[in-house]
C-alpha cells in the first residue's frame, strides 16, 4: 500500500510542479532508501541479498524515475506513459 501511495504522490508532484529533475529524484530516492533498509537489516542478521532482489529494486527505481519524468512533461501522451509506469 505504501508503494502505491508513493507512486501516486509522484505523479501528483510531477503534474503540479513540472520539475523534471525533482520528480526523478523524488521517485528514485525512496526506492533506493527502501533497498538500503532491507540490505542493512539482512547484513545485520547475517544473510545476504540475492541478485533477484537487487534486480527487483533496480527496476522499481528505474520505473519510479521514468514515472516522475513523464509526469512532469505537459503533453498528454507523456502523462499516459507515467500512468503506465505507475501501473507496473
């Protein structure tokens, strides 16, 4: 539910501010922070993160950055692309 709200807030931020760089940063930083939280907690417990988890969070970060970038562009086709990134 939290990632759903984060992605929705990212679209709203991009649509309201039209700040391309800020929208990408707002999209990528929370996903990277979530990954670091999971990685640090797994290292403390003595386990290591697999490549599948690294790939999953990498794809999430890329999609969040693209979503923010597309939402910040004023044209409707880019806003539709942002919604498609949101749905993934």
